[in-house]
């Protein structure tokens, strides 16, 4: 049952984030106590904490760089601002960067048609159309969400939008990127538990709409637009969650901490990916537009770039082997080219290279596996080697960070000094070349004449002024609106709410009051008396359960495509600019709601020139009169604060210009600069100031037209587009814009190719086996195979000679809650096949499962995790849309669609099908309803016809082949896979090393990986037979065995095991690297002994570090030292399964799985406890824990006391000793009490004795004791 609890607001317990630095002072030389966002932890890397960006440069050295001021940056920004300000109202050039409430109120915007099959008459009309369509794609979903919400304000989350209520403002962060407001909110309307660690909700750059909770939304004039500034994990995990937002304009800034809002977020669309391109289109309309003849008018007689015409002789030796380099070192590229070099480039690649180097607009189509990235790398290398010393950098860009990193990785082989703009790289080597990293390593002095120094000084002063304006709310005194320097009446006087006489009357009247207590109330509080009440917001605890009420879109998020991946929004330089001084806004008291009649009457009396003594106002009117004062006071503060916010906004823009002026010093010395296509728009002022001549764009056919068009900066002479318009197209957030007459998903690359602009196509593929390369012959009829892929033998993975197969079934499809398609039986069959491949020695890194639907992706993942041996394995299950540009050795394609109407949805899109059919290298296996597909698409009809021809690779049974007996088995149902252990159904019959027969059926893996289920029965040192299984450590439950073991442990000696069983212990600890986590069905995981945990737990280094940090934080009392928090952990964990505990966020004590062996200082473990008496009779417990020394090859034993109940305890030297004489149990340190308690848990049963290697598991043992201790406190 949900319960009401005070939130982190007035009157309730303040959260850790709410309480940080509420009254911080600002300093230019020391770090402000109230600096916020310095601990951003979600998707953010921690950076240096500078009070202002100036310090990043002034303490540094020049390092031989030319500190020349580049004034082109400020000129660019200045002209861009003039365009918006000087443009006529209601024209596309006057549109602000952030949408307005008027824009959201439009019922149906009038959109122009997009001409994709004919030339444009003018550059202006072309740019205006691109802007209008892109703007609608960016704003349309939020407009629809707000209008739908206005029709039903009580609605919760829908498929299209999310709703958050009880939104309140907590304060402001004066960041270098803008004025960020901190808000808190409720997620109750979601109806599901939100996994903030992985959800795409409210990511940085998301556009949201705020409406007042009491607004009737008749005309949407009360809507306020904002952009999410930061969503640190530490904030959203608060109760209630907290994020930072930027208001759309200074005029929209809100400061009222008592005003309740409702926040609306569209689930589709990501505004940060659009805003920079929209601004760039406006700027491009007012500047020179190179290549406009080709782009707008389809001028096909494309000439060489100007720099090539001036010097046509180029060195092409980068394309040749060493012995042929001389032959290609001096080539006039404007004349007929020599034949291609041997063994490096084929004929079509050589023609494509000629196209790239000799056309000012060069277009190269690269079908799957034909080496688009390789030919781009060769072209860039040639251009770089022919570059003059004073030439500007070469710009390269790609749609995704992955593609960009891949290309930069190739480029690093001939130019290690390239620079990457944007910090979203996942490649460690490429990340070191990010501008942010270079700036940290090579500090420079401030550029003379730059804006950075001046702007930072002005920003600091402006922050102080704005903090002072918030004084009545930021630094509340003992009375309402009083501060540490002014009383409440004086504050209201300064704000123009009261007259001199009214303020004086309040103070004089209050001075005549006599208090019976030591504290003296302020004038306003005395005047209001009983009408005053504390302001408090209560948030109901989200209680949606743990299994069924988890947001579907959040599951397995690491395999979803993140929006930021293609935008570069969360770069390190952005994060640095999100930090700054923090000022909380607090209004602790209010009055109950008043009728409109009373408010009007009170306002008239207050405004009356005869109302001088407020003490004469009747008591029943004082409450509404204060409500009027309160409203006017906050309105006056807000008006002044918004004026100051406009100045702050201008200074922030100047600060960014100053930062770019510094960055241009680094970039001007680089030969090659890389970024995403979003970065081309985001950093366009900086790039334009560098005056590059050459820009190359990879994946150009997957990018919407506008981001490529805005790459045409005035200095551009040479634009190179590499891509494939027959694979994935650009993605539109508003689906209606993808079809006629808008065609927004048609890229510039595709539009130019389809209108017969000159281009070259690569025609020799080096990826797919010819057996399934034939499936894309309809799409690429001229595609041929490179000799390296012809005649490759089928690897031994249990399929015999069959490299591809289409398994035809009739299992029906279904729809999940999000209306996504899934096919449960198909998912189970695929999971069984995946497990079969793993058992045949294939590593999971060689297998990728693709599907067209996210619902099927989640269903397959669920079925895979149902196998115990796959639960700790990363299984690559991806959607087709997220896999362009990737490849895998084995691809399993789940088609899912199966219905009587032959509807195939996404599978009818030839571009998506092209990607799905062309990702595999060695093996390709398809699963679906063949008849359904053949009726639904001509392309699928041809594909399945090919599969049914020679070699026939289509059937309603799935053939596999046992590696041992060469027996072919025909699989037809999901349960068929359960009867196999990786081979055929014959029994193994071989003997294990222990002499017992193998309990499994035929299997391809080694017997070292099989755990024997038979009893050991070896004779132990106590004279009895071993009671454990053969694959487990020898064990006897007799008293003699336990006594002998304890005696050896007390002497510090390892307990001897029977020599005849030593090989078994070695055997059972072995694991098959190719079948990680695989367990024999003869000895299920849940039946295995817990007495001997593995020495090397399967935990990644990252998980190990995270868990250690979690443990350290918990042992020190956590972020908030609250005994209730710890007690809840212990209480909630009782009787909870590990899966449930993981979902609740608990770190479960498990030395076998959670930690690997670590070395610690040679000191004994210590535990300290501090008890503080708190309010309401509670006790606060603070615990400190220092782990014990690492002692190799010693057993951790549970020692039971003797007849006198004397407890043996650690003596700090690795041995055991009784407690000091005369010391009572109550006098012992908490660590000793825990040790004693841990000894009593086992009882008198000798079987409770356990063996375990000393390692990092000791820490988790202590953690388990600590949890047990919390249950008993």
C-alpha cells in the first residue's frame, strides 16, 4: 500500500541534493561551497572543478602554440543573432531556438512539400522547406502530447507521452552553460517503477512542457517550455526524483517554490539532435552557399575542387604497396588515371577513389561488406599527405560515434595527432584524442583579446547580483520574506508590496507584543497569528512491485540505441559547463486557499490610500491580504530576476564564444578533425572559423538532409559523401513526415543519386559467404564476391556443411503492451539454438541475434536468460535498425511475423531487409513464416525462392549435425533442444577422470567441464567414508572430523585432504572458456554445494569496482547517515530472493559471485560503532569497517564455543583468542559482537562448518554479518 511521506521540501526531511550549499557565497579564487553538479554520475565523467572556466587556462603554459585571436567566431554568432532579431515576424528566420507556447498551440501547421525528384527553383525556398519540416519533426510530438493532455488533464502515461505531477522548483544552479533550475517531481502517473539507471526518460537535451497544476489549459497560454539540462543518477534516485532544466527563454524563468506544476514529455523525438541544425539553416540562408548548384539545381558537370585545379599533381602512393609507391607518387589526377595498384584496391574502389579526388561533390555508394570505411581512410590519407603546411584541417564526420571511432582508428595509423570534437567515444585510444582530453593535458594561456576572461568576471558579478535578488527566498530569516539583513516588512517595502506607513505599522505593532517564550516571532507571523501554516509537499511512495510493474522500455537498456550516441550532447566540455554555484529557493510558510471574492476585497483594501495601519485590518481579511502580498512579492522578485536572467543568458553566450576562441588554438594546428554529423551543426561557428576546404561524411545516406546541407560552410571547396541509400534511411520522430509529400527521411545522398548525379558504386564484397550473399542479389545485381570469401569451409559449430537455413514455421505472433510484435514459440526455438551453438564451442561474442521488433528482442532475451548457463553471459540481441555498419560471424534473424492477413510491417521495408540480410560473415540462420513473407513482399518472395533452390536451405525442420558421430538431427519444436547436450541423443558412455561414467548425452566439449554426480565414498582421515559428491571437496559430518579441522585451523595450518581426491577438486574448479557458466544437467546449479565457492568469481573489473565502492559507502554510513536506512536494508532483505534483491538495488553479500580476490593491508579487521541520540527517541548508528588482512591459503571457519560458552574471536594476527578477562559482552566493540553473533548462527551442527579461500570474499562475509546485525538492532 502506498503511504504518504514528506518529500525533500519545506517541513520534510531534506534530501542530500536539496541540502547542498543552500547559502553558499561566490568566489573567483576558491571553490564555492554551493557549487552544484560537480558529482554528475550518469553518463557523465567527473571533470576538474573550476569555479570558472578562466582558471583552466590562466595557470597553464603556451606549449609553443600560436595564441592568435580568431575573431571570426564572434562575427559568426553576432550575425546569427542579427538574423533572428531583424527578420520579419512570422517568418522562418525569426523562429527562436527553443519552441514557444504559441507554437504548441497550433492545431495543424501548414507544411510545404519536399521536392525529391525535381530541382529547386531557389536556394531560399529549399532552405525554408528543410527548416519547416525539420522543425515539425522536432516539435510535433510534444505539441501533440500537450494538446492531448489538455483534453484529459488527469491522464497518466500513454504510448506517446509521459506525465509527471507535483513538480516544484528547488533552486538554481548558475552554470557556465546557462541558468539551470532544479526541480523535483512525482512519477506516480507512470504506473510503473522507473529504472533510472537505464531509462531514456528525461535525458539531457529532452524538450518538456510545464503547465500549472490548477491551469484549465483552455488556450495553452500558461505553458512553459524547458529543456532538460542534467539528469544525474544521484538526483533521480532521490525520493522524490530531481533533475535540472533550462527554461526556454529568460522571460519564462519561474522562481515560485510553492507553485505546483505538471511536466509533459514526448516519448518520441530528441530536440538536442535538431536544435543546432535548425540554427545553422537560418545562418546558411544569409551566407554564401557553396555547391548550391549541385544540391539545389542538380548541376551534373561537377568540376574538380579549386585547390585541385590549382595543383592537379597528387601523391597517390598511400593506395599502393611499398614496392609500387614510386609509381603513384606523382599523378596528374585531372588526366586519365593509371591502372589500380595490385592487391590493395579493386577496380571499383580505384574508380571510387578517382571520383573522390576529382569531383567537388563526390558521391560513393558502398554496398554491404565492400569496404566503404577502407576507401574513406585511403582518400583521407592521400588528402592529408598532399596538404600544405598552411592549409586548414580536413573535417570528417559520421552519423554515429561508433562509425566515427572506427574511421578515426584507421586514420590514427598515419596521423596520430588528429583531434576529435565530442567526448562520446567508447574507444579508449580515440578518446585520448578528444579535444577535452587534449585541453586537460596541454594547458594554454588566455588568448589576448578573447572574451573568456572578461566574460567570466562579469558572470561572477552577475551571479552575486542574482543571488541577492533571490535573498527573500534563498536566505529566509525568522519571518516570512525576512533575510539576515532586512525584516519582512522592509523586504516587502523594497519590493513595492507595502507602503512606508504599512511597513512601519507592522513593525510598530509587533514591537508591542510580549512573548512568553525566548523566541520572538516576526511581524508578519504575529500579524497572521493562527492563519499561518507550514508549507509542505508530501509524495506517496511509489509501490508498483518488483516484477510486473517495471517499465518495459527500460529492460536490457544496454542493448538499446541511446539517443545521445548520435548527438554528442553529453561531452565532457558540456559537463564542465553544467557546474556552478547553487542557490536554493525556500518558502516555508503559507496560508490556506482563499476565495476569489476575499482576494479581490483584500487587494482593494491593501491598495487603498487610507490603509496605513495593517493591524486595523479585520482578522478574517488578513489571510487573503497576505495571499495578495505573497503573490505580489514573488511577482516582483521574478520580474527583476528575469531581467537579470536575460543579461546572464547573453554572458553565457559570450562565455561560449570565448571558450571556442581558446579551442580554435588547438584545432588550427590539427590536420584532421573528426566529429558526428550533429557536431557539424553544434560546432558550426567554430568549424566555420577554421575555414576548412574539405569535408568528408561517412554514413551520409543514413543522415537527414539538413545536417549534411549545413556542412556547406562558405570556405568549402570539396564535399565527399560516402554511404548506401539502399540500407537504412534517416529516422523521423514524426512518422507522417516520412511519406509523401514530405519525404523527410530521404537523405541528400539518396536524392542526388536518384536524380542522376554522378556517383560510383563499390561492387566487390569481402564479408558474406556466397551461399547467403545471393539473398541480396535483387538489391545489388552487379555485386560480386572477393576471392577471400569463396570456398571457405564451414567451421565446426554443430551445423555440418549448412552455412545458412530458413526454418519455416506457423507459430502465431502477438503484441505486447507497447504494441510491439513478438512470437513466443519462435523466441524459445531461437534460444535453444543459441544455447546449442554455445555448447558446440562458439563464444557469445561470435553470435548476434537480430530482429525487427523490440518486443521480440525482449522476448528472446528473456528466453535466453531462462537457461542457467547463459544468465551470466552477455547475449547480443539487437534490433536491425541499431545494427547498420556492424557485422558478426554468426547471425540469427528472427522475423516474428506470422498472421492470417499476411501483414509483415517493418519487414516490407526493403532498406531494413537489406541490412538484416547482409550482416553475417560465416553463418546465417533465419526463422519465420515463409508463406506469410512471400505474400507480403516481392523482395521476400524472391529471397525465399532463392533459399528453396540449389542449394536448398528452406524447410519446416531445422537440421543440425553431431560433431562426434556425424549424425544429422531434425529439430522441429522448442522442446527438442532440451534433449541435447550439444551433440546427438546418444549417451556419452565415456569415463570421467574420477573413473565414474559420464552422466551426459553426447557432447562436443571436454570432460574436464563435467561435474560428476556420483558419491565419492573415499576414506577420510577420521576413518569414515566421504559423504560428498565426487566433484565436491571431501566431507564428513562426524564430530571427529570437525574437531580435527578446528584444531588445524587454530594452529594456522591448512586441513589436509585425502590425496586420492585432490584431482577431483582441481577438476571441479575448471571452467570451459567457450562455454562460460555452463553446468551439467546432471548436477543443476540450484543443487550444487555451497561449501566450496569458486576461487575466481565471474565478475568483471568494472562490476567489481562498483560493488567495492557500494560496500565502502554502506560501511561508512552511506551518503545520509540514517540508521533507518540501514535497518530497512536488513529488514527488506529477509526472505528476499537474489533476483528480487537485485531489482531493489541491494548489494547482496556473496563471496562466491560478487568479489574476486584482492590484497589488503596486513592489518586485522576493525569495526567501530557510534551511537547518536536523535529526535523522537531514535538512535542513529554510524558504522566504520576496515577489512582484515589478506591471508592466502587459510580457511575461514565458523568456530562454536565450548561448554562454558566462551567465544573465540580474532586476535588480529590471523589466529583466534578468547576475549579479555572481565570484559562483558556489552563492553565489546561492535566488531566483536558481530563475530560472536556470526558464530552462533551455525548452531551446534558440525555440518555448518565451511571451507573458503581468504580473499575479497572476507569483505562480503563481514557485509553479511552486518546485515544480520541490523536485523537484530
